[in-house]
C-alpha cells in the first residue's frame, strides 16, 4: 500500500467548533481540532482507520493501559506557508521513532501509510485549524495504547492508535534556569529512555515539581550510575557550545530520546561547517569550560519549543550563568533556519517537509 492508497473512512462533523478558536489568543492544549483519527488493532491486524468528529472515549475500567502503562505517543507540528498551505515537519521520522517505542513497549508496529497519510488527511480536513500568524502551528499528537479489558498482567492483544491535533500559539522561549539532578534518575541502559513512553513523563512529574519549588524551571538529568554524565533537560535534548564546537550527548546507551529536532540541528550545523560532537559529556567538563570562559551557549531542542535557551545551570552549590542570549551565534541562527524551513520560506533540501 502506498501512502496515497490507504483507505481511511471519513465522517465529518456537522457542528464545527472553529468559531471557538481565537487566533490572537491561542492557549495550547485547551482546544482540539474538529476531527481525530482512530484505528483499532485486533486479531493480529489493523482494522480500517477512521477520521471522525473529536469525541470522548468510552473504556472499561479494566482497560489494561490504565493499570500497566503500555502507552506511547509522538509530537509533530504542522505550519502554514505564506500561501496558507500546511506543511508537516519530518512526520516519517516520528513514524520510525514511534515504532521503536512500540517494539520496546510490546505494542504493534504502525504502518507508515497509516501514520503519515493519517496525519496528512487529518490536517487536510482540519486545515482551518492550522493558525497562520508568526510562530504559530498545529500540534499533532499521535498515540497508541493497550485496550484489552483484562487486569491480569500480560502483554496486551488489542490496541488503539489515535491522532488528535491542537492549535499552538507562539512559544515564548524565555531562557530557562536548570537544576542538575543527581538524586532522581530518568533513564539507564536497558531501560526505556529512548522511547516516548507515557511512563517516562509520569516519573518525571515529581522531581520536576520539587525543583520548581526550589525556583528552577527544568531538570538536567544525569546518568544513573555516577550522576556524572548529562542526558537531557526536562523533555528536550540538550546542546552546549564549547569554544567553537557544539557538543550533545550521544545515543549509544539508549538512555536518550532521539529527537527529530536534535537530528535537524546536528544536520544543519554540520552542513554549515560547524563541528558537532555526539559523545558522553561530564558535568565536570561543563563546569571547567565555564570557568575557562568556553561555555558560550546551552540550549534544549524539541518540537514544542524548537530551541530553548538556558540562562543558568546549577550543580550542587555552583551556578553557571550563561552570557546574554542576544550574543549567541549558534542558537539564534538555528532557530531562524529551522523556522524558515518549517514555514516554507526556505527550500526544503532535505526532504523534511510533507506538503498537505
Ligand atoms: C519528545 C522528546 C524530545 C524531543 O524530540 P523532538 O522529536 O525533537 O520533539 C526530547 N526528549 C524527550 C525525553 C522527549 O520525550
């Protein structure tokens, strides 16, 4: 089946809620577009997917994912170009990643055409929901979860794959203050750090709440053995500019989520001739670079924020203050470059953009 031939049944709403969307004041996650995609997996195969009006689900209280957490998701954005046509950024990469998460969590693989054509068709039908003003987008949330009605413990056999979308306003990336976490752990080799499993988010709520009470915005997670090597900030990948090089933790251990933004950033920097090293980064190396004046920039990357600048990093009782963001060459260039590709202002030389 090619992407264009998958049969998706469509039942359109007769009662659009688009009038409830105030384009000048979009509150992310408060309002969802008119339609959603639903596909069931049963008896070892995917049933015909449907696009239907956005509605509540009705599930048995014994539904397995509620108890045992076999649930994964993805996050993608659609942007409107100057002619008002939606573009989706790198959906195939999210599809591949969803299937890596699915395998580790014992969920079935989602066919490419279900994922990519599902997104394309859903965005096409709800194209009025993709906002047009600067820095706005339509956030696309594909997700899958186990729906056996059975509270015994075993890998499930029935699943639901869904896609919902929600308009997102301009993301105000106020530089964040980071606490280097060396008590709680996000991920360790052999675990699920590389997946977008619901549980990775569930476990992060309490440590994040704690550091927010202390006045910090996000956690810089460190490895589970020595609390020495940095992993990610909050739910973003992390980059540091050390002298004229850019460094980011490598993916070898399986503790880090392979961000699509991370990959885009590495690709764009290398094309520009900037050295990017993917390798273990010890917190002590960052502290030393800071003392030598070599820690020039630090930022998180992810679909939601694109590039999130870091203002300060606190490790034990030392706080490393980064220079004013206006002076940052790398992060500011990346932010603009990514936006130009996403909004179709710059030629898509990598085949990253899906036109709807
Ligand atoms: C989603 C996510 C990211 C960012 O991935 P993108 O594909 O760039 O949005 C980074 N880290 C974690 C833990 C994530 O869940």
